[in-house]
């Protein structure tokens, strides 16, 4: 596969990106008899889907009916509009949303037919009824099941393959791609079409600066491979990029763990996964919450309320550098610190306050909540407790004198405001 002649590798459908959406599109095309190839620039498939919690919201599912919930996709489409601010909702494409959500329940059934197991549904306000379904044991199960289904349907997957260009005919129609694999140029032709499923642009400073806010450009997303490749490819073929300024965030994120959450080691396909899904549906809710909590503390964000209540952000020099209550100035300022790292300092009052409901450090809404003890127990790489500021500074490698001066100054400021 090293020829430099266009069309040496003919397919019906080429999919750029092997995350959840790309693999699902590839499987659907292959199941309909198409000759399909998926090209993925990472060493393995997964994308952002592979590191997510794995929630899937749908109306009219069999799990809802089993729970006695009568639901309608039209209600789901109406409720979905309540999640965004009014000025964002005004720009939305309601017919597209309604069509998308009308197909959600059938998509869950299709995924289950491929071996994916779900539990739920769980509440997710402002949805009027419980609609959130969670995959067992985690989002990696989507990738494993779709990968297997693609292979069974005769599709191909090529990783470490970076799509560089869309090939077009004399009429401007996209008819293939030019890519590189192990440094070698490749050309693929597509008789029926090319699907761009290359993810978002959270790690593209250029696209962020062009379409959102240049101040956000230094803020890194959780997926280092989300560099907007699909957007650039589409643009090169004459597409117009819409609503690029609509984004969730930016947010602070806890530093990812160097260890994979235990869900990543559990079986994600075959009889074992189906058996685990059947067992999971019968587990007490607190057991499921404990499982999800381990994923929750891996790369979630701290709640804004933590800073409203007085948590202090300091850099590795022990200096406070921003008003912690101001978004997005807080996130922008963290990205400007050494190594883009900051530390959240809690006193005894906050440690106690954020040890139980309704005050939590982070959450997957209405599924699981993580408190101070959870981070100390599950993330000792980022969370430490000490009896004094000096001991805390030593544990984190921060200048003790600077940290003490920062906290004293902060306390004096707060006392003057009271």
C-alpha cells in the first residue's frame, strides 16, 4: 500500500476518524454492503469517545419501558433546548435536532445488537424524565464493539494513517483522499463518498483563535489529537464552517492519571461483557455510582462553587494569579502559568464542606459525585492532605514561604471584605 497513483485503493466509502461516530458510520455502511475503510491518525481507534464516561441520552428505549417510563422523542427535542443559553438556542437547527433525537432509541437498540450493554436510565435535569443510559463498563465498550462489528462486516481499519487532502474530480465532487502511513503516501478513491468524523478542534490553537476567542488558544483539551483536521479538510473542499464560536467551556481539568481507570481493563465485548451488563442492571445504585466515580475523578473539572466558597488557586511558585471566581479569566490565567499547571488550596472548612452532598468537587450530573475524600483516595497523584501549609507546600514542591504569604494575603483581603 505504498503506490503514489490515485485510485490504487478503491472503496465505496472512506471514513476519516475512528472514534465513536466514525466507527458507527463505517459499520452502518459496511452492513449495507459497502466496501469501507476507516483511516485513523492515532495508533489506535477510540478518539474522544474512548476516554468519555459513555452516557447516551435517548427517548423511547426498552430500558425506559422496563422502568415504567413512557417517553417521546418530541419531548426530548423540546427538553434538549433547555440545556443551552437562550442566545445559543436561538441559533440551533431544530429540525435536525428533532430528526437526530427521533433516531436515538433505535441507535441504542442497534448498539445493543452489536454487543454493547447499557444500564439506566438515570435522571438528567432539565430532561423531564430519566433518559440517560450508561454503557457498561465504560465508553471503551463502544469502540471495541464497533471495531468487531466492522471486521465482521468486511470493513477495514488503518491506524497511524493521517489524511492530508481530499481528492476532487473536475466537477468538484470529493472522490477520495490523500494520506500518509508510516511516512509513505497513499491514495484512496471513494465511489460513494468520504465521511469526515475527525472530532473537534479543542487542541487547535489556530482554529480556536480564528473562530472563538484568541485568549482560549493556549488552553489544552483532554484529547491531544482533537486538532480540527476534519474542519480543515471540509474547508478545503469549499465547505463553510458554521457556529464555530459555540463551544462548551473552556474549563479547568484535573491532570489526567497516568494509570488507566479499572473500567479500561474490564471486558468490553463477547459473552463476558453481556453477562456483566446483565449483572450491572441488578446492582444497587451505589455500586454503579462507585464504578462511574473512578472515571469521574480521572479527567473531570472542579465545580465553580468550590471557588465561590473560597478555594484558592496558586501556581507552582505558590503565587495566587487570578480572581478564582471569574470565568473564563480563571481558565485563561491557568494556561499562562508554568507548565499550564495550578493547585487548588482548600482549608479545613472547605475540606469538611465538600465532603458530602450537596457540595461536591466534581460530578457526572445525577449519576455520581466526587468529594474531597474521593480525590484523596482515588487520585493521590493530584490530591494531598497536610496538617500545615508548610507540609502541604513540601508535598507539592511549592515554595513554602511564598504559599504562606499568598494565603495570609488572601485571608486579610477576605477579612477586609466581611
